[in-house]
């Protein structure tokens, strides 16, 4: 077991991509084996905050008190076997992707930050640009070893549902409480996932480090596509991009079946021009799309289908299409550059991130776009909008000066209220953490919040894990 008590050694664990300030812990605990982890938990009497890789946006890993538990030594990665792979929670996405490169498999979830740990992505049910077709982390976790705050454990597998009691290593049986709360049906990573007849495993995915500790995660893999058709399409009006996305989503054409539909508003493009000077001068919006192709024999016909489909649209003629694997890599760099630029700017200005993570059902797609645009334009606050337009899930980043910080929070609250009226969620992929708690309470209400607390009490009766997250 490794202990760090020097404040200088603790300080790196008190930061993440949210720039949240105010974390405190008296030590960092780093177990080097399952036995050390279990022993520590069985004798611990402090609040515990589980430290991920620090790429999170909601301050989940930043402790308010007690100690930090880092599983950084749990970074093992197995070999793909029959379309599955076992990884430790500290395994990074980057290392997982590298492991799979020479194989016939790939792991579809692709959050922006590839340094994120698999445990962290499971804790927040992260997704990424390919979620439109391939889904979210929950769709790929099929088994996990979980330790609880008392040092006991269980193995969760698909097919073990909440209709039956869960058996813990000390012989205790856990029964799911009789509650009425249900999670929204749109893309969602807000609080505990609760649906009738669900697997126990789904409860822990997205639980923000408040129910248990992942020590092994088995992931389901997909066969790698033979190729991708990809492009960055530019428009001289933002509304034209919205219309095309709606058309693509409704298309029944065989090869118009993208896995990614990623939006960039004019403010995103203005920032991206600093790194990508050949963005068309007239462009006021952009759409990054990817379409996976299973058989190489279909690549040309699929590409021709996309070219024909786009021929009579408002897409600018100097849009970009990938002609090689290196082009595809550059397009992903383009996609990932804007959140990195915003995070760097926030860090440089010591500005806590004020960014939305809301999603709404398809029915309210155009209502959402028009409402956001109208309110943002009239606010006078600097902002950037980008994200997963295929999922009706945009990241609105408010970039206020000091005089407008409260105004930005007020507008954020207004967006939350409207999204909830449309049966949406306050977090579609980043989780709740410490920054979105009041919005989550608004989303579920006091009665449902108490029901969710009853779930936590079953596994963590002393509320040791993840103090300040969700509740």
C-alpha cells in the first residue's frame, strides 16, 4: 500500500478538467492489490473519493474531505478473447485502442479525452462522437468486479437483474428497493440508471463513484469496420446544418447510416480557424460525419451514395472528405480540438467550466436549436456550441467575463428548466458530480431523490463513497 500525505503530493489529485476549486484530502491511498484494497476498506473510517484520470468535467474526483483512493496501479489489460477484453479501471482509452489496433476488433465509445480511464468512463457512462449509432459505455460493459465501502465485493454479470437479490461476498443478500423513479429515455448519464427489470450492473455504470469501486471490467468489442466514409461539411448558415441533420436522421437510404453527427457553430469555427486555417471563409457552421462500412467492396458505392445525397443540399462546395486513413485521423483531431481549446482557455483564465451537457428527445430537436440560439444571442455572453447533434445533445460553453458569471449561471438554469419541460436530461454523458447537483435535484424532485438515496444506503450506509457527488 502506498500512502501520500505531503500536500504537494496530494495537490495533483485535487484537480480535473472542470477547474473546480476547493477540494481537500488529508491523504492519497494507492493499493497495489485486491487484498490491500479490501483490507483498507474494512478498516477505513473516512470519507473516500475515488480518483480517476482527472479528465472529468463535473469535479467527481475532487474530494471535499477525507481521503482519496487511487486505483492507478489497477491498469492491467488482457488480450481480446472471443470479442471480449478484461481491463483494470485505470486502463486508459488510449492504451485500449492501441491494444486493439493489430486485432480485428475495436471499442466503439470514443470520448474526447483518450487519457480518460475505463473506470472513469464507466462511472459516468461516457460516450463520444460515435454514440449516435454505437451507443454509450453502458452498452459495452458486460461484467465487472465491484468492491463496496465495507471491503466486501461481488461480480456483476449481464442477466443478473434487480428482480432477484444480489449476493455479496460476505453472504449478505441485497434486495432492490421498491421505488417509482425511472430514468429518462433519451441519452442520459444523470444519476443512477433505474429501469424496470434492469441488470444490477446498469445501476453501477454511471453512479459517479458513489455506490462501489470497479476493480475489473469486461468489455464487449465489435469487429472493426473495413473502412469509414467521413467528411466535414460546411454551411453558410447554422440553420442549414440543422436541416441536413434532420434529413439524415430520417433517411432510409441504404448507405446513409452514420455513426457520428457532430456539430460546430460559428463561434467554434472562429476558434478552430487558429489551428485549421483552410476552413472556408464563408462557413458559419460545420458537421463532422462518419459512416462505417462493413465490407470494403461497398466503400465506393457508399461514397457515391453520400455524394449524391449531398449534391442538392446547402453544403458548401469546399467541404472536406477523407481520402485516406490520415485524413480520417485529422478529422478526429478537428473534432476534438474545440473542447481542448475551451478547456485550455478556462484553465488559463482560472475560470470554472460552465458548460451544459443536456439532451432532449427527438421530438424537440428544432425547438431546442431555436430556443438555444435565441436565448444565447440575446444574452450578450460569449459562448461556443458544439457536440452530438445526432443525439440532440449539445455542449453549450459559456465564456463570461467576471461581470457576467452570474448571468451565465442564470441562463444555464433557464436552459435546464426548458430541457426538463421537454422530458430531457441535465447530463447526457458527463455525469452529475459536484457541479450539477442542484440541476439533478430539479430534474428528479425531492421524492425521487430520497428514493435514489435509499439505493445508496443499501451499498454504502455510512455515505463514505463520493461525498458531494449526485447528492
